[in-house]
C-alpha cells in the first residue's frame, strides 16, 4: 500500500484527515501557508485591550460528532461549556425577553412542549411550528430543489414564525437568509440537532480562545510520526499522466508523495491545478459564491449579567454572546474591562460596507434597547472583524456543484466544508470531509475512478 500522503491546509478538514491517516500508519505531511493551524478557527490579540479574541464566535452543536472526536483525541473537549438541551434566549427592541427550552418531557416531546411556552410566538405560529416538526419527525417533508424559504412557505410557516424562529436559526447555521439557501441542508441540520437525542441536542461554548482548542495537535501529530510544515504555501499540485505525484511550494521546492489531499477553498485549489484541468474537469471551482460574517467585540466598563448567548430579534445584530460568562481571561484585563460582548452577524454582505465604528455603535445601541439594564454602561473599545469569504453560499445551485472527495486526477482527493458532506459550511462539515478523504486512502479504494 502506498504510504506517503501530502495534505494541503491545516484547517479542521486537514487536521481530521491527518489524525485518521497517521493513526493508520501513513507517512503524513501537512503543508500550511500560515504560521498556525486551525484554518478559520484562529485567535488574535486585540491591541487596545490586550485581550485575545477569536476570528468569530462559535456555538458548537453536540451533534458535531466528528469534530468532537478530534477534540477528544487532543484532550480539549473539556474546554467546552455545555447547555442542558436546546435552551435559547431571545430579546427584542422593546426590552422583552423570551426563552425557548424543553419542558416537562425527555427528548422530542420536551422540545415540542417547550414550543407551547415560547411566548415570542402567537398560538397560531406555535401550531405551525409544531406541525412542521411533527412532519419532519415522521419523514413527511420533501426538500429537494427548494430554498429554505420556499420549503417553509410550502409547509405553511407564516411570516411571524419565519422571522422569529426560522431566520435566526438559518442565519446562524448557514450564513445566509432563508430565500438563498438549499432546504436539503436545513433538513439535515434539524434531524441531527433536534432528533438525534441525548447530548446531540446540547449547545456548547468554548471556554477558551479557539486557538487553544486545537493547540495540542502539533505535538500530538509529531509524537505519532506526522510532519507539519508552517509558512509553506503550495503553488501547484504536480500532475503527471493524469496522476497527482506531489506539490510545488512557492519557493520552487518540489515534494513528491503517493497521495495528495487538498483542503483549501475552491478558488485557491483552482489556481494550483494544471491549466488543462482548470479548463475542463475543475472549471466548476470558480462558480462558488461566498457570504460574509461580521463579528463585533465590545469592551465595557461594567459586566451586566445576561444569558451566555441571545438571539436578537428585529436588529442588525443577530446573536449576542456575553463572553465574560464563559471565556477565561487574565484578571488584569477583566478588572480594566469588566464587560466584554460579541455580536455575530451572518449573511452580512451589505452591512460589510458600513464603517466599523458606526456599525459597532449602532449595534451597541440595539443591545441597550434589548437589555435596558445596559443603559449607562460605557463602551470603551470595539473591534469589528469582517470576513467576506467566511463560507460558501449554499444555494440550491451551489449544492449541485459540491464535489465528492475522489477527483478525475488519480490520487488527488478533496476535503473541506465546501465539498459534498450534506451539511452547510460548518466545523462539522469540515471534519466529516477530512474523515471521508482519509477513509478512501486507508481503504485503498482503487475500484473508484480517479483514485
């Protein structure tokens, strides 16, 4: 069996593939353009406050089984704070607060009973929502070729339940509004998160910066015989007679291998391929569109007790995270800045055009309206992070483009959250894709064209 594998990219997909392969005895080499692992899961230091912040706040589903498997291997799953089931707080501009939580029963019945007590919705909307989940449980919802919005309308979901319940959920999970997203992805997410049972329905928050979740990988990988190359951007994938035989780095160095797994984004991969493959089999890589996520960090002179995370209704802000509730920071920073909030805005292409200071100020004003107890609190610093290529836009058209791991180039496999995992562009999608690529290599699956 061929043993040497090159993995391009040290994001979650690359790390997952590498962990499976190195444990199976392969000679695994990861080449990463940057100086750290994690891909889009990374942390930076904020100059004004001295505090470490993440490129984006993540709320992790207990249904993320493959990602959790990686964290368990690294011993960092203990850094996750778990909720007890699907408990979600909501706030709106008039200061009213609502809670959606399982009530009275275990499992599905508890969730459905909780919907009856969710006072953000009228009784009519509650029945619409309950009817949808009952049909979903019974596998009586067909989603093929629908957008999320069209599916919801087809299933008699009214405007109120769409704006209050469905839109915040879809934005958070799929980084786009319901009219633009493939409904097949929504159904898959709902079945995994709502009906998988047990810990799968829990929501988890990192109690440390994101970089710390994956930090042990470098030493773990080395102990298991892996080789990790930082600041080693790949310029080209070497292809000889239709077969991937290695890579060329930007410095001109050629490294040969038996298999290559690319985990980079579609446009980046496109540039690495020979021109004849670009024009033919891989032209679809340039047809992906992308969606923006904005994260706003706010440092305050007081800590105001709110839920760990809150869905914001009728505001630019979509999800509010009170990071002082769950993120550990040095006492010197907490003393100077007792309050620290994160606002996450998905599908934010238009808002990305706003000046950062204006956007942060307007969103803080929204928080004061939703939580009147913030009145009088001083905003000392803000930091706005705009990621215009945060995720691919998972439209019905894009779903048809997402590739399988096996390609027309023999011994070149693909991974990444944008490949065909059946999930939107989530951490779990990336982890699943890495595992799939690794399994194909481990199984030496030469019966499939291209491998």
